[in-house]
């Protein structure tokens, strides 16, 4: 592991007053100001990061009285050339630049620190406000570079095996805070959309349940896929959900991304123990929604994530039941391989009661799936030395109990019921 900024720093960074402690590097942001100073200066201004292309065009036409191609120029400056100062956008006239200075800002999340793993994985802790920080992880692999992006500060779904869940929930991230994670990583990597792509895939698989923050996530994913944004193909942007059924149906109508579902158990009783959301949306309803998604997307597969936990869900009866569910899915979608499965060995974190199965147990489980004709890759653990492996993202969450309770109520109203 190499520390990019300060070897002494671990995750607990933000003090009670929201300031980084003296030992932590206070980020000065892209323009040299601290986030707090920026927040004061930004009061009342629009953050351009909050806009996807249609909204930015409307902002230029309706609020600024400008032609919409000006919005396209600004998008390229921000997402292709990483400019945050309107003064640098030299193909805009002086008067427009002054108007933009007056009305808007380009404000990315604050980098509290970043760490690089010996295997090339890179993790950023990004300050979202005075009290909260989230994590974003970049995982390079043969011919591709995947960014794992967070959608909420903490998570209310309370899955029993999840490190994020232990932190509670504070709030949804804004569109700016979601796409800002991509911007920070892409700028750091020297990514040039359409030319030198170091960032080829995005997975909404970091902290939080993305479908519980639907509008902001969908808007951010549209910037990821826009040629004026990061130009990623639809199938290279994946949203991973714990199983919010109504929102899966809505996603099928409103976006064209790949779907991944955290399955983790083939039986309702066990899945409800591991993932309380299963009480509201049991396996049959969840799989029905996945079938509808795959049929609507004609020929697209759905990926099912299965975290293997020792003596919990790694036995032959679990593998056999899983095979039955996946075969049934293929039959209903009328496409062999419509259901993909990823096996993820559990990554233990302090305080968890779960354990990683032995390598033999993992191989035995995989073999049962292979013998049934299924490709079942075992996800390699990456970034273990910087706590960036799957399920280890934690960030720094100020869990205000009342806010968590209110969010749970909203989730119940939205249909996630006892899940939260
Ligand atoms: S596994 Fe995902 S949905 Fe479940 S608590 Fe963790 S972040 Fe939330």
C-alpha cells in the first residue's frame, strides 16, 4: 500500500465541528479554497454538476437567455477537461463568463484523502458536507478500469453483513455529489473521454442503495453515458440494488443501464435474515421484477451478486437452490445465460459475525454451478490493504437518529416497508 497524501490517516477524519483534525490534510479543492469557505461563497449559486444535458440546456436558455450549444461547451470544459473556473473556459465570451460567475459554480466534492493499493486499486474519501464523507474506489483490471460509486451517505437498508450498514444513514447524495465522484477519479487518472480512457466502467455499488435515491442517481448516470460527459456505453454503467421492486420497474422505463441484484441467499427465510428488505419484497417478487427488466431490455442479462459467507449460504443445498432460480430466470426470459452470477467471498470487517469460507468451500460451491452449465466467476478481492474491497466501504457518517427514522418511513411509503 502506498499513501498518496498522509500515511498517518485512517478513515475517522472529520471532527465534531466538521473540521478535519490537525493531522488531516484539509483539502483546498480544485480552486484552492476549503469546502467551508467555498460553501459560504457559493450561497445562492447553482452548482453546474447538478445538471445533466437537458437541464443544463434549459438553464442556459431559460435562466441565462443563451443558446443551448453554450451548455454543451461548458459540459465539455467540465467533464472532458476538468475545468472548474469559468474564467478558463476561453471559447465563451467575456460577458457570458461574467454571467456564469455571478449565477453558478462548478463545485466537486472535497478530497479528504486518497490511498493507492499495491494492486493498483485507488480509494478516495470525499467530504460531502461538514460532517459526512463517503468512499469511492477505482479498480483497474486487464483492459478496463471500474469506478465503484456511492449513492447515499450511509444506508438504511441494514443488511446484516454490510460494513456500510453499521454506520447508519444520514442522507441521499445530490446529482453533483454522485457525478462529482466520477469527476474526481477521472481527473486524478488523467482520463480523456473518447481518447485515453482509464475509466471504462462505473458500478453504482458503493455506499447506499441507489434506487432509494432514484432521481439523483438516474440523472448522474445519464451524465456518465452522455458524449458530453464521460461517454460510457449503457452496458458499462451498472446499477446494483438490494431489491427495491417498484423502482426496478421504474428504472426499466427511465434508464438504459445494466442491472445487478444483490441476491446472497436462495431461500426467503435466510435472505430476510441477511437482508431485511426481503420481508417486503420476497424472492419471487424480486425475480419477477428482474424478468420484466430483462424482457424490456431485450437480450440484456441481469447479474446476481452472491456473497459467500461461511456456514451461512455456502452449502450444497444453497448452490442447488441457486441453480434452480437461475435456470428458471433463463427459461422465463427465453435466453440461456440471461442470469449471470458473481460469487463474492465475504470480506470480513471489524465487529462482523460473518466469516469468509475457505478457498476449498468457495471452489466446491463454484463447481456445483459450473457442473450445471453456469459460468460463475469468483470475484477477486482487490484493494484489501486499503479497506477498499467489496463490502468494506465505510466513509464517515453522521447518523442522526431522527433523520434515519424519517428516511425509513419514506422508504416504507415508497414500498420498501420493513426493509429499513
Ligand atoms: S449491502 Fe447495500 S443495500 Fe445493504 S446495507 Fe449495505 S449498502 Fe445498503
